[in-house]
C-alpha cells in the first residue's frame, strides 16, 4: 500500500526538510481540500501527521484530521502527539483506521504494549524514526541511544505488526529511500510489516523497495515537486498489489 503524506503545521499542509520544523514548504493551506483531491484521484490510503502535536505531546490539529476523514474514504493512519488512551479512542471513534505511536513506544513501552493488547495490531502502528540506526523522539527533536532493531524486537514480541521506519536524514530530501536499512530490518523481522518512509523520489524507488520485500511506503515531497504523480500512485497500486 502506498500512503501519500499530509503533514499538518499551523493548520496547513507542509513538508519539512530532514524533520526541521523551521524548514517548511507550504503544500496546501487547506489539508482537507488536499485530501479531497486525493479522494477524487483514486488514492486508497493517507498518512497524516500532526506536526504541532508531535512537538506539543498532544493533538493540536485534531479538527483538521476529522475533516480529512469526512472527505476521504480510504485508509487513514494518523500520528503526532498521541500519548494517551483518550487520544487513541478519540481518533478511532472519529473513524481513523490506525493511530501511530512513536515517542511513546520508546518512552512508555508498557503503555504501548497495553494499547496493542486492547486495540490490536491493525489499529496500533509503531513509528520508528531515527538517525544512523538509533531512535529519535519528540517530533525528531531528541535522539536516543536505543537502536531501531531493539525497539522493533520489543514491539513485535508485544504483538505489533506494522512499523513505519523513517530515516530522518532522508526525509524531505528526495535522495532515495534507505533501502539497506529497510531491507535489513524486514529480513531481521519477517513477521513484521516494515513501512518505508523518507527519501522516495519516483516510481522506480517504489518498485525497487517491493523487490526487496518492502510492500508498503509513504510518499511526500516527490508528489509535490513532480517526479511522482497521483496517477503514478494509483497505477502502481494496481500493478504491484
């Protein structure tokens, strides 16, 4: 599955460069209108991040995300500032299909495991973001000494299925996905589904990832700068499914 990304900051859809909140490009002043365009184009899934929420540790753009759910019929996964069960329930009850637990998966492992047990692996996705193989947290503002593999192993043992793996150094750069890291993690944890995020440029990157066993990915900047089109995404979904 291919997830076009909508990253929301100050109620606008933006793209960041290497996760730097100060290096933003406004993609659409209205994220809901953007989602409606994706629905019309035939897109089947969206990756939505509340960037303000990631910094604040609580939802900030909840209303915009609910608006996206109202105009988009496909799968929606949401991350950014989801740190408690009340927020998880609010998103799921609003019709969001999956919520992403990132910083909390590392800092509150027992809570995360409890949420996996309560809501199941189809609803709780683990976000594993990092640099040089180590996990970053708090909207990528903090770097830990825990490796990505260590976090994935612990969460797999707790029943997690889906892991969004982002190499921050590739995010927003269109320099290509970190295929070595992604394929190594997928090989190390064959029972898990590794979702590639960061650096994807064009359809050939997506095809290359599929050949290495990475069947899910998130695309962002490439859609807005032209190398990848919505039509490409729809065609690839049909071709590679």
